[in-house]
């Protein structure tokens, strides 16, 4: 069959196109974050929206026993905030910016999770007129922390977050 080399080349081209498509689709598939929050937490909902706006799929579950979820997952009391999320084997405690979470999922360090303790004004979901400086902490399995990302005061205002 004289056309066979051509057919084979076509098949190869089609296969690599499929592989490329496959890779592209995989890269764009949103990562699902499971978020536990209290049913009345407004800033938790705002953070969930922030994740969705940044390409994540979010599954939320309202719970009245948030403290026990944090305790069961080894989140030290001083690092706790409102909601607790889980993705890729990590916990995500509090108002962690989507970009810092994406970097965690990309670099995959050997830590237990990320935390923004309390609820600093200016963090995603906690937007306000006087943004505070805050750190996103990487939390090690033993409970030790190191700074994963620092966000300066008033950063989001400068970015025009108030132009609604
Ligand atoms: Cu909050």
C-alpha cells in the first residue's frame, strides 16, 4: 500500500494534536477545593468567590463544628481563622490568596498547609478601606511555620479593588 507512510504520518499528527489538546485541557481543569465553613460566615463566601474567580472549583460544606475540623486536621489554635479548605492533600486555613494557593499546588512543598491566621483586612474576602499587611504562612507537619508570601498594607486598594 503506497499511501501507508502518508497515513501513518497523518495518524501521528492527529495523535500529537490530541495529546496537545489533552495537556491543555488538563492544565485548565480547575482544581477542586473542599471548603468547610459556618453557615453564617459572609467573608467565607467572599473567599470562595475569590477562588472561583481564579479558576478553582469549590465544594462548600456548612458546619457548626468548625473548631473540631481544625483540631482533627492539626491546625494549631494560634493559626486558625474562619473557614478551612482542603486541596491536593493540604489544608488552606483562612483568607489565603488564590495565587499563593496555586504556587503551593505547583511547587508541592512538604508542608501540611497554608494559613492566614485571623482575618486581616485586605485579604481576599476581607476587602476594606484600610488594608493591613499580612503574611501567608506555610505550616509544617509539626506545627512550625515559615512565611510563604507577604502582602503589604493597602495593596488591594492600589490595585483598584474598590471600583465597583
Ligand atoms: Cu473570614
